[in-house]
């Protein structure tokens, strides 16, 4: 059975604030920055730069401390290599 991280059945998940780091369990646990709502999906952007992707809200959860630390470290590394402004 697919993993679901949203609120109980019948309730819509509330989107986080723009810029919040989240994990998309529907795409292999990718960590992304919440960018906004696009129809029934949430738009997420890779922390180290790259193309945004759409995620099903019920498969998105807030990143924990370790996931946030790894994502920020990846962003710093990408910036030092000139891949992110």
C-alpha cells in the first residue's frame, strides 16, 4: 500500500509557507523547497537548483532536522561550485 502522509481521509492537506523544506515520498523521498500550489499539486524545487516538479500533497511531509541539514549542506556545496546563485 502506498505511503500517505497527509491528514485523515476527507481532509485536504494545508500547504506550508513558501520556502519550507519538505520531502516528497511519492518521488523517492526527494527533498524540495515548497514553491506554491498548481491545481491539485504542490510545486517543489530542488534545494540545489534545477527544474521544479509537482507532487501530490498527501505524499508530502515536512523535512526533519537531518533532512534539512543535508539539504542546506547540498545547497552550500552547489553554490561554492557555481551551480546555484
